[in-house]
C-alpha cells in the first residue's frame, strides 16, 4: 500500500440502507489509493445483510449497540494500515459525487502543513479564503463538519476523537478546537462544494432530527465545554 494512501472510516447507525446503498459505492469509486472500514452501530437486518455483501471491498465491523460516532470512528481509525499517512472520517449520509474528492484533500494537507484537518463543506456558509503552499482553501473558524481528512502529524498532536463525549454530537467540534489550539488550521477545499459532496441527511425524519438536537443541547455541548476546560487547565491535547 502506498504510504500516501488514505484509510476511509465510514460510520453508520441504525436503519440507513437507503444511504449506504449510495454512499459506499460512491466512496469505493475514488481513484486515490485507499482502504476502507465501515463501522455499523446497531444496524437493522437489511443493513447487516447489505454490509455483509460489501466484505472483500471494505472491512466491516458491527456494534450491536450504538456506541456513538466518536468511539465507532476510533474503532475504524485503529484499523488504518500502519504504513498509510491519512485517515478520513465520514458518515453514512455524506455522498461523494466525483472520484477526485479524496486526492484534493490530500493535496491540500501535503502542500500546506499549517492545515491540520481538511474537508469538503456541506454548509451553506462560505468562509474566508486563504492561500498556503499554492493551494486555495476556506479557513473554518470553528470546526469541520462532515467528511474530514486527518494526517498523522495532526493525530500526534491532537490524538483521536474523545470518547468521553455522550453518544451523539460534538466530537467534530471538540476535535476542531484541539486542532486550532495546536496552532493548525481547519480548512475546507475551495470550490464548488455541491459538485463534490451532497448531504443526504436532509431527508431524515423530523422525529430523528429532533432527537439529535435534544442529545446535542442537553448532553453533548455541556460535556464538550467541560472537556475544553480540562484541556485549558493542562490536559494534553492528544489525550
């Protein structure tokens, strides 16, 4: 495996076959060297059956309880081949549209070492544009949402996702905060994002969306803020 290859970690939760049937084939179409692990939290019967057909193309791990995104992503992160440089974390509702999405992110972090993490935006906001190492990017002032490429140099400084957070929410916000505390940049690829990724989550039910919001505001944000205080008090960023 090419040292510059990326290990893609896709986290899915529950009955999401309508997403997986789109996102997994699209991820596998990337022309950039890669391996891929799918971590399935509490999958339904249909999701389990479909993911079993993907074995051989992707490594699949089943968690028959929902351990949350942070722990699941770390499970896949640990399965990265030792000689590869990059990890990409993504969710089941983020659909890559073109096969060049991964190579673009790698190019960003290789040409500008100030970039700690890089991604493709699925947000409506356009952030300030910067140039470093000849690459143009949008500097995100807080955290990257969605697909995130993390080089080993960032992992050494900031570790992996913090598993002390509740099951849903804020692992990306806390990680982005740690990246910035380490003096690095959270960067979105600059360009027409709608031609790279589509966010399928807009089709989630109102009940599921409300559950996510409740989990975030009642539990995840207070837990994130408490952890930030610990880091500000001297806890190592990579712990």
